[in-house]
């Protein structure tokens, strides 16, 4: 199978802010001038300053909203409220985790980042729990992949599917950093022994504030399917596509998920299925 180069592997518990859709070296994105469009955004979003309105427009224009939501509320990436300017610059210039390429000044200037920061400042401070805060100090720092596995474990347990939760715990053990590995092994052991209550409590504690954030399982399963495709793990691609179909039940995109699954099982054009998964997530990629 022809391997795609993944530009996104889902999850960093730390700040994630570069656009998930950026994949190719791009020409510089100029900061939106305070035009009528920026003024309209400012009015619609609560009379933002011109800098904050331009920052919101830029945030949406370069694709950040694809992971963090149109208003920074979080989706497959975390919510943005409460992040400091230092965190913002660090994540944009030298991303933490396995999510994206750095956005250097030829892509986003310091002034651009400052304007995005001015908009983030308007979101408040109550959506972010930093490591080291009360109640979070003992939890290891999670990559986005690790956090998504944990969210899927909780999702599976809530649905009464212990086997699926165990499956995600097994993958978490394989993907875990040295700091997270002891937690992953403990979760797997608890699930295999049937101690569901302990596994659920440990998973919720490790996720902290992220356990209550907005979560889109269909997108996460597609991301996991793409990660599996990169590993040439065809069985796991099929598993996550099956899970995406179930998660999309009674939604208008279920037929699309079912078609992806059917075409993957048919096996005639696996690379085409991978391309369509990227398109479904509104992500660019390179062959």
C-alpha cells in the first residue's frame, strides 16, 4: 500500500494551535486588514477590538478552526481559552507533540500570532487546566494520540463496550510515552480483569478537564484509521472505520462513513479511500 504522510495524529494535552490543514510550504499569509468583514466578525462575536477581530479572521483563514472549532471551543483539538502568549508562540513556532509542522514567520508573522493571541485573550481563562495546578500535578502530560485513546476508552465504557475499551487500551500501551506507559498498562490490566470502575476512574483522572470537553468520535476514529493506514495495519483501519460508522449512526454523514468502510473492505483502491478520509476531515496531505 502506498503510505500517506500524516500531517495530523490526534491529540496533545498541551496547547495545540497551528492549523491542522496546513501541509505544504505556503506563501506568507498576510494579516487581514480591519475591513468590513473583520468589523462584521467583531460585531457578531461581541464587539472585539480590531486586532482581536483580525486575529479571529486569520485563525479561521489558515485552518485552525478545523481542529479547535470555529470559536476556539475545541473539537479534535483542545479548547483555546486561557492559553498564554508564551504558550501560543511556543506551539506555533515549535509544536509540542506529533500534530503539525511549525509555522515560521514566512507563514505566520509575529504580528499575525499576536493578533490571534489578542482574540484568544477574549475567550476567558476557565477552559484550560495547566499541569501543576491543583488536582492535575500527578497526571502525566498527554500527547493528542494518548488523550484520544483515553477519550475513546471512556466513550466505549459509557456505551457498555468493554471489548472496544480494551482494544483502545492495547493501542494506548503501544503508543504511550515512557511517562504514560505505566498508566496505560494499569488501565489495560484493569479492563482485562473486569475492574471497569477502576479503569473509568483512572481514565477520567488522567484526562482531567479534557474529560468534559467537546468530543467528536467520528473525526477521532477517522484520524485513528489514517494512523493505522500509515502503519499498514489494514485490520485496524477497518476497525476504526467500523467505529466511525457506529458513531455516525442517525447522522447525515453515516452513509459517507459506510461507503468508506465498504470500499476499504473491497480493497480495490485503498489509497483512494485514504484520500477521501483526509477530505472528510478537511485536511490536506502529501502522497
